[in-house]
């Protein structure tokens, strides 16, 4: 096997990976590429779950935020939906928030970061309203995602990586795969 994690409470052969960071840093693109590269290089079938899409598709919310026109996901509903996948292992999660997830089943947290100019351009290209762009830029400046990750997960599970250029994406894929290989 490529790697087998020693995980306390669960008998999983593949790790669970969380890709997180401020909206616009490249989480979804990175998660898809990581899934493809793990399959291509190592023959491993990881399940890629975009939590935002899951929340919308399965209606895992009780309230709607009219100001930003988004659902306010329900922690318990999301965790109940994810639990069977996480218990099995081999999941790549992609979401801007991380503190609501239980720590134990998450083996590696990849925190993507981006400079504010690049982040602004990406969010503007997505057609985000100015208010939403400003809020997300402020979150990156104030390190909201970083702080949430550091408060929720042990330091040895966290990889903080820059995600600004195409080259960063390739380098980050290599870093994550090398990290996974070292943890066997």
C-alpha cells in the first residue's frame, strides 16, 4: 500500500484530508487535482466532498442568510452526513470553515493562503458583490481561517501553503503527497 495510517479509534487504510481557507484561495481546484493525482500516481480512490455543495444539495441547513444569499449550514446535520465517509477514510473535504468538524477523523489539514490582490481578482472574476469580496479579503487579512484551523487541530496535522500561482498548485500537490507518504 501507498500509506497506511495508524489511527487510534478507527481502522482506516486511507487518511481523511481537509482542504480549507478563505473563499477564492483555490480549495476546490486543489481538492479535485489532489484526488486525480492520488489516483494517477498511487492508484488510490479518494472521495472528494465539497461541503458547500453537499450543504446545498442535501439541504443541511435550517436558516438562510439573506444578506449574503447563502445557507447557514447546521453543524450537526453536516457532521451526521459526513460521519460514514470519514469513518471509512479516504475522503478529501473542501470547505472554507473547519472548526465544526471533529478532530479525530481528520488526518491532514491543508490550509491554503493567498495574497489579497490575487484573492480580490479571483472573487471579482466570480462576480461576487463588493460587500462579499470585502468580507472575504478582511477574513484573509485577519487570518480567520488560519486561526480556526490552529484552534481546532493539532499543529502536526496542519500544512499551511501559498496558493497564488499555477506553480504553487503543482508544488502544493507534491508537498501534500510527500507528507502523506512520510506518515505511514
